[in-house]
């Protein structure tokens, strides 16, 4: 593989994905942009190709559509020029769980969970064989915060975080880098798309700042990058507290508080 592998970015027509495209083009990488809005991607592709002299291909795909998703999986599995997957496409939902309904919930999981995991699964065997490659999964701080009123969205992002941490261990030893990025509120269209007013929020990060920080984490080969978190010891402490429980899960008997109550 060349020194600068091509980068496939999902959800590259706007927002965080479009900025990743901008930054990887600046770094001299060829790109494959994936989303549903072809016209927007073509405009971005033309601009980046002219500015940076890189090759930018656009592929229209609805990642909730199994046939479209299969085309992208095949591309990732077979195209040896692609050495980086930015698993960024994602959405949120308006309303509460009671209002959202099974159809919308299922569709959100199709995009945020199923498509992301299937794309990683499609590319991982090739990357592992090659002993190189990177998978960047865009999660969210809401994956840590079920209290914040976005139950299904938050749960999809908890999946992305957990998957990334597991893949980091499984694939890291095969030479493949896996990063989870956890943005907090960032100024993109995701808010309007899910019926929310981003201007009503405090502490919203600009999308360029978010991606530039995430790329610092990428260059440092961090497993988990939380761009807005001022003190990274808080994440380290949280992770350590989780792991401290692990040894205590190995018990042949239920804990006393249950055992005693069941007698
Ligand atoms: N902005 C935030 O505050 C924030 C915070 C934490 C995490 N995130 C995460 O960051 C990622 C990017 O979000 P964003 O804020 O940049 O949102 P955005 O501006 O709404 O962009 C989402 C991107 O995903 C694409 N997409 C949506 N549905 C798709 C589908 N069915 N098939 C293929 N592509 C699809 C959209 O393109 P088309 O419409 O052209 O398909 C668009 O390019 C998401 O995973 C999101 O959950 C965002």
C-alpha cells in the first residue's frame, strides 16, 4: 500500500464527514465519499480535487438499504487502495422513545449500528491480513449519558464505543488502528434534521475544531478521543473504575444481597 492510503468516509456530504474529507484531502489522501446526496458530494469532490490534486470518487448509497450497504461492504473488502475507513454516517431522532415508534427506532439502529458494524466487519479481515489500516468510528458523549433524553441514539453510540474498544484489542495486535471519537454538541445539520435548534444549546463546538481535535487523537493513535473533555484523567478514571469491577464479576454464587433475599 502507498504511504497515503485512500480514505472512505461515510456521511461525507455535510457536517463532520465533509470536514474529514477536507482534512484528509489536505493531507494528500485520495477519497471515496459515501452518502445519499450525490450533488452535494460532487460539489465537494470537485472543490477538493482542484484544491489538493487528489482523486475524489463519490458513491451514492443509503446505508439503511441492504443492497446499497452491500456495495460499500464489497468495495471495502476488495479495494486495496482504501486503507482508512471513517465510519461517520449517523443520525438522531426527534421526540421521546414513546413518540418515536418501532419503525424509526429500527431505522436509526440500521444506520448508526448495523451499517457501521457491517462496514467495519467488511474491511477488518483485509486490514488484518495486510497488517495495517485504520477504522475511525464516530460515537458520541451521549453514549455515556443515558440520562440526557436520547435513549436510542445514546444506546447506538454506546454500541459504537464498546465495539471500538473491543476492536482496538482484537485488531490492534494485527497492526490495525481503531479509534472511537466522542463529540459532544457540534454545529452541524444533525440538529435540524432531528427537529432540534442548535442555537438553543450552550457550548456548541464548531465542526472544524471538532475534526481537527479528533485528528490530533488519530495521529496520537488514541483509542478513545473526546475532543471537548478538558481533563483526560476523568476518562482514564472512568475506564479504570469499569475494569476494577471485572474481577468481581467472576463468582459462582449471586451476591449476598440477592442470595440472602432469595432464601
Ligand atoms: N453534530 C453533533 O452534535 C454530533 C455529536 C456527537 C456525535 N455526532 C455524530 O457524528 C456523525 C456525523 O454527524 P453530523 O453531526 O455531521 O451530522 P449531519 O450533518 O446530519 O451529517 C450526517 C451525514 O450522514 C449522512 N447520512 C445520513 N443518513 C444516511 C444514510 N441513510 N445513508 C448514508 N448516509 C447517510 C448524511 O448525508 P446524506 O443526507 O447526503 O445521506 C450526512 O452526510 C454521526 O454519526 C453523529 O451521530 C454528531
